[in-house]
């Protein structure tokens, strides 16, 4: 918006005196000196009051406007700090590696662009809100719409800048102690992330398998039969109760016989075990005897072998000597006789040793024979022991005491039917069997056996597939117990996780934290894999393993700082709220300071003492020229409007009663002001003008009337004098005082005394 300057005083525009030919401008040194003096005056006015600065006093006294200016100067270092924090948060996104200069340059460019937009929107929005608070309306502008759009842009830019600053502050705050604490919580978090769903899946699969077993034809038939037995027994009379008592006694007799048989089997097993022990001791003694005789027999056999070799050698030498090979003739001479004597001595010695060896050989052979007999008997004894041991489970089953009476049997079998439908297991079927057999025998004796129950009913399900499912279910139950012991969050797993956390706390560095989390993940994955035996399907195992991998990817503290800050921002953790508050405070500082400076500046202007304007004749006079009448009509009919605006209605009778020349020129002037942006037309067709435009018009009218009065006093006749002839409009749209070249020749010039008087009055 361009303000039209006032025409009071010789400083406005290019006066006739300043436009005289031959006048030169001031030298450059004077201009620099003037600029320096102006800057010094501004600084002096900033820190000291204007009246005391002019007097040369050095007392520091800030006004509210001065405080606003100083506060605005503070925003410069704050903006530099915002640049640092925003770039520190943005560089995690822009830079791929520490030596990536392209990312650093991109960060600087992006931060500069972002903060430029933030500063511009903060400045504009602060000024607009200050104007709205002061109830000032800008000419030709929809302030509310402009403020709303600027506010949206500011919020968008501010949110980006604040988030990157938040990233910087959050990583600093989070790295103090929260990062270590969060790392120490992750072992149990990853366990809960995978094992809680695993336990849920195991329970769901177990229940589904229970329904499947119950829906099997053999299991349905079994449950229907025990239900029929229960109903028949409940509706039976005294005869059934008597038969039940007899059946109970029969069961007790069978149990007693089974117990006796079991005792006999146990006695046989114990006797066989004793015989086995004795035989093993004898075999050990025989082995020791054989081992002791073995070196004696071996030594004597070696001596006999050596003597036999000596005998054969000497016999051969004697034979050779008898044939004359010893060069002493072909007869048995001395050499021959000597060799035969040695051979005979060796033969006798060997015979003597054989006689002494016969005792140890006989003893060793007897020990070996006895050992072989005992080993054969030992095999038989062990078979007897195994047979007696195998008969013990049946005897134990026979020892199960039946219910004490029929009512207890009915209640037990009814509850067993309900329990088996909920959780069909082999153990529960065995627990229900005594009551079932009791009721079955009683109903069979009284011939009240239901038709749905066959006479050879064994009180157990008969289908092979059902029995296989029950056997597999027993294995699953054992695996579930092992899984609950090792992998429950309140079991051994918690102790393992506490040990991992202790090692992480002792390490105290990032490597220890990372190793601890990886170790916890391996422990959890092992539990998940072991859960397959407890009832997890292959698809569920893979899903849980992927869940733990995803936890490590999305919750690991080794991720980049930007991702950690984004996650904390979405969750609004305590560290995140603290960092967010600091980031918002620093990024909104410029906007707040601009708003406060606008409010303080306008408050100071409102408290300044307004000068009382001089009175002016605004009545319409037919003897005046049309331009003077146009300005008078403009000032006379413009009434104050809200803000620094005025309202002019051109459809009132007074305006319409003006001559056509005046009314047309008034409309033309208003249209030019609208085109220049100094006025606008509302929906009712009324003109809304800026008060500064009316003040400029008032100044021009006052100057024109003063010239007319002076000309009338000096020339003697008013003549036709244009009230606006002393003003020309430059190309920039600002009115300047001074006549054009054509106006100097057409319009009469006042004499020098009149010009001097006008300048002295101004």
C-alpha cells in the first residue's frame, strides 16, 4: 500500500525552488555524512528517549516500542540457533553416510528455504494479527482471508521446522538415560510380543482339537453311552442298588485277587532279582579265577613250546651227525650221542611241565563252564523279572477303588462326562472308568441296560482314530507343561531375561545393549519353535518368528535418529513432549516477538498526543473551481468507518445535486484511487477510503486555499486557479508538489513576496 505524503512544508515533493535550473545536488561526501548522522540518530533514539537524546543526556530509558525493537533484535541469534537445530534434524534424512557432501549441501539448502519461509510467514502473520487486534483494516484487502491463508502456510512450514528441531532435541534428551532404560526393557518386551500370542494360539488350538476329538463318531458314541448309563442308573430302583452293591463287592474281590497276584509276581520278581545278583557275583568270581590262571597257563605253555623246539632241533642235529655230516664218519659218534642226550633231556622237561599244567587247565575249564551256565540262567531270570514288572500296571488299575455307593457313582460319571466334553484326555477317561463299570454291571444284572449301551461295553472309546488322537493329545499335554515351565513370562524365561538385563546394565554401552537384545530374541525364538510340539501350527510358528524379527526392525534402538524421533513423536513419550515443547517455543519465538512488537508499537502510537487540526471551510461555493469543490465534497461527505478507514456514499442527494462537472470529476478521482489501490468499493456500491488518503487530500486543499488567498491579496482578483495545479503525479503513483512546465506558462505566478510568505507559513 502506497501512502500519499503530506504537502505541508517545503520537504514534500519537488518544489519550484528545488526545480530551478542550475541548482546542483549535494556532494557525495555530504550524503554519506548525512546517512551516518541519520543512523546515529536512530540508534540514539532506540536506546534513549527522543527528547533527552536531543538534549545530549545519557540516561537509559526504554519505551515500550524500544523494548519491542530490542526483542526483535534478539530473534536474529534465535533464528541462527533454529537453523542449527533444524539442519541437525534434517541431515539424518538427507545424508546417506558421514562423508556425503551432497546430503550436507541439500540440508543447508533445505533448511535455508524452510527458515526463509518461516521468517516471512512469521513476519506477515504477526503484523496481520497485530492489526486485527488493534482493529485496523487494510485498504482493499480481505484481512481475515489473508490472515487465514498466511496462517495455514505458517502452520505448514512451522510444523516441518519444529519437527526437525524436535528430532535434534529428542535425540539429545533421549540419549541421557532413557535410551539405556529403554534398552533394558526390550528383552521382556520382545518376549511379550511373541510369547503372549503364542500362548493364545496354543490355547485356541487345544480347544479346537478338543472339539475335533469330541466330534469323532467313536467319542460321540462313548459319551452317549455313559450318559445313557447315568440316566438309567438315576431312574433305577432298589434292585439296581442291590446289584450295584454286588458289583461293587465283585470289583473289590477282583481287586483283591489282582492284588494277590501282583504280590506273587512281585515276590517272584524279587526272588529272580536276588538270584540274578547271586549269579552275577559268581560269574564275577569265576572271571577273576580265570584271569588269575591265565598267566600261569600261558607261561607254562610257552616253556613247553620252547622245549619242543629244542627237542626237534637236537634230533635233527643227531640225525645229521649219524650220516657223517659232522666229518666224523657215517656212524653215531660222540656228536650224535651228545645231541640225542640233549633232545631226551628237553623231552623229559616238557613232560614234567605238562604234568604240573594239568591242574590249572582243569580248574580254568571248570570255571568257564560254570560261567556259561550262570549266564544262560541269568537270561531266564531277567525275563521273569520283566514279565512280573509288566504285570504291575494291570494290577494297579485293578486296585482303583470304585465309588462307595450308587449315588456317588452317578455323580462321578455325570461330572466325568462334562469334563471329557470340555477336555477329552486319556487320564479323564480312566478316571471315569470305575464308575462306568459299576453302573454297567448293576444295570446289566437288573436287565435295565439301555438299548444304546451294548452288553460288552468296555467304558472306553473304541475307534482307532480316536485313540490315536487321544495318544497324541497326551504328548501335547506334556509339551504344554514343558512350554509353560520354560517359556511362560512368569517362569524360567523371566529369570533368563533378568540375567540378560543384568549383563546389559553391567556393560553399559551400545554393544552390550545390542548383544542383550539379540540374545533375548534367540531365547524367544527357541521358545516359539518349541511351541510347535505344544500345539502351534507351522504357519503360526512362522508368523511368530516374523513378529519377533519385525520387533527387532521397528523397535530396535540401533535405528537412525530420525526414525526414533518419529516413533516417539507419535507416542508422545515424556522425552518427546519435553523436546516438542522446546522446539515449538524456539520456532515460534519470531512470530511471538513480531506480534508483541506490533501490539506495543500500535499501543505507543495510540498513546501519542494527536495535534488539533486547524479549521477549514468545506462549504460548497459556486465561485470556486471544480477541483477545489471536488476535494471539499470528498472531505465533507466521507464519514469515519471502522479501523483507519472512511466511508463515502456517492448516491446521497447532496452529491447528486452537485454540477455535472464536479460530480464527474469526483467519480473519476474515486475511480483512480480504486485503481491505484488506495480505495475499494463494497457490496453496496459505497467507496471505502484509507484515512491517509483523506489526510493527503486535506493537506492539498489547505495548500490550494492558502495560495488562492495569497493570490487574491496580491493580484486583486481570484481568477481561475486550479487547486491541484501545484501537484503532479509521478510515474510511481505518488503525488508531488510542483507545477509542470505547461502550468508555469499558463497559470499566473504569484509574486516573490507571496511565495516567501507561503514558505514561511509552511
